[in-house]
C-alpha cells in the first residue's frame, strides 16, 4: 500500500456534534404531493406521518450560513456555487485572476474539457483540481471530492407533540399590478414554533480549517441566527441550537506517535472513549475555541 493511499483512507479524526434544534418560528419544508394531506403545500413527513427535517435540507441551510461568513474570515475562501460560463471565466482571467484562485466546482466544464483533451494527464489534472477547491467545497463536498461532514435526518423526540400541524393561507400576487390575483388563493402547512428536532453531525478526517468553518456555522444556530426551510420571507424557519455536546476523537496530529494513535483507536473501538468530550454546557466553549483559532492561526493570511 502506498503512502498516498494510506493518507487518503487513514482515519485521522472524528468530531461528533449532537444537540436539539428548536424552532423559534414555524417551519415549512415541502413534502411534495405524495402525502395524505389535502393542503396545496404539505410539509415533509415520515412514513408514520411525523414532521422531520431531511439531513440534506439542514446541510444546505448550514452551508448557506457558512458561505455568508467566509468573505469576512482571514485565509478562507468560498465559491458560493456561483457557476461561471466560458465568457464569464475568460473575463475573470483577463482581470488577473489565476486558474488556481477559482474553485473548480464553478468551472466544472473547463476541468472536464482539460481531462478529455489530455487523457494522459487526467489523474494529474484531478489532483490539481482537488488542491484548488475552496474551503466550503472541501467541507461540504463537490463533484470532485466527497464531503467531510455527514448530517443525519433530524427527527422529533418521543416526548414531542407531533400531531399538530398548522395550515396557513396565502394569496398569489401579480408583480405587475402589485395586487392579489383573482381566484389564486392557496394554503400551506407549517410545523409550529417550539417544535424540537434531534440533530446529529459527524465530521471526519477534517483539516483545522474545515473544523473551524463548521463551528462558525453551528455558532450562528446556537445564537439564534440560523434559518432553515422555505417561506422565510414570511418569518418562518428561524431555529436555535440547544444542548450542544461535542465528542472529539483525534488520532493524527503533531505530538501523536503511532503507539498513541493505536491506543486511542483501540480505546475508542472497545470502550468508546474519545480524546475530548464536551457536555451540554460545554459545547459552546468548543465552538468558541475553534472560532478564535480562525482569526489567530490565519492572521495575516491572504
């Protein structure tokens, strides 16, 4: 086995974040029309008709939250998934931007064309592409690399009242006349405020920057600035993360030799011991520690 393969598949670290996402306002995540509801826009439900938050929905909301923060962070970058066509990309090059400065995710067609035209260098081009990914694509994944973060579907706890779903009315607005359109009234379902969902996030083989970015995003939810779901212009989707706990398993870093790594891995597999554990009243401390490192370790970075 080569060193590159070992580096790629070796378990280096694992961070497990758990908490409860409590809705401060109503929540609407559309479930399509394949439901038992007669509403024009029902919410997504489990097979036993209980509201839940798909992990993909929370992942998208969390990524969007982080992307808004990145431009103000020293040494971090994001493409914000803003796709560039050939004309727009050439304009960027004419303005002095280097190819390595533009995330491959938003110029996928160019990477594909280079690999197609130079098949003998396809592997080299792919490795260069991986090195050029922005920080958010490294964390959340891209067409060229898998995500380092996995987010479970968020279900309500057994104690939660799950049989109450509000139905609200809406009216389509004609943008030209700025008046309500005749006979275009509709309704949509809303999970009421105070509904609480159990959150579980696993971050694996993350670099310090990826860990710091995730903590920054979760911090927004801890402080009540996180949002999720649709119809947010109506005031829906405001959420707060409570009772956050963090388990940190760190196997590869400076000062950890092979013997220590093997012992830590054995303790984790046999006794589920972790390197560091932060209880419900300490989870926010872990977030603040990592956010502080974003500004100290990257101070002066471009």
